[in-house]
């Protein structure tokens, strides 16, 4: 199948930044909300910057949920959720009242710190530790992988078998998950230079 990467445009996210990084590694991804284009996708990227309820309401108002469910749950199209795009793959969020896509058995919760030196949002570069070898981190040096984060909420998995990688910010939290063809990362690969470059390259070649 042709490597037809679609960046889903539901009104939130660093769409052009992701598209530009993919172009540097030789993939001409399309940014669109057009259902005919999404239907043809061999890979999907679900970006996101903003609030949980706005993201979900935009997906509903663009009538994208049913198609995304089909592509992801029935057709098993590989999909990568980035930051808020990862969070809306879960069941719900403390940030809002709207239900998530419910692809991953998890809730999104707000950072609560015992030590006042830790601030919310968690912002900047931080080490990401893969839990096991996997296709998303293929050929990436496991010793000191750093990615750029900006978030006040994180994913609380009910099934830790889905955990792909973790990050420490006072405590460890899940910074990536995988369930079959569904991948999510809390950090921003499009802002993370060489490691982000490699991760997107790995996803594009899955």
C-alpha cells in the first residue's frame, strides 16, 4: 500500500510543524479534515494543542468520530496521537466533561505536586525512558532520550501493559502508550530535533 500519511485537521495542533518534519525525512503528509482523504490514509497522525473538550467537540462537529473509529478499530490503520491527540484517545479527562475517543483504557488527570518546586505545566526537555524495545523507538539510543514537553495533564493507564515509555516529573508518568496499531506520545516529536525526527521516521515506516 502507498504510504499515504494524513495529519488529521480538527482545528488544534502544530500541523505544519509535523508536516515539515515529515517532509525532511521524505514523506509528503497531507493536512486535512476531508473524510475521503482520511479514508484513503495508510497512516494517521492526531496532533493537538489546547483543551480536551474543545478537541472532542471539534471532532464531533466535523463528524470525524465514526470514520476515525472505523479506520483505527476496524481497519487497524496505524495512528499516532501527539500531546492532546494522545489524551483524547482515552476515556475521559479531568480537564473537561466530554467523553474521549475511548480507544485506550485510561483517564487523563491533572498534575498534583507535593513539592512546590514542580510547576504546572510541565514544560521543556525531559528524559523519556522506553519500557521495552518497540517499533516507535527503533534504532534510537536508549541511554538518554530527551523530548520536549508542554502539558498540565497526563495519561493514567488502567492497563500498564499498554505503557510504551515513561518520564519523571516528581513522579513517573506515562509519556507514551501503544495498543496494537494505536500509538500515543505526550511530548512533541515535531519540537524535539533529532530524537523527534527519528521517532516520526519510525512511525512513518511502520
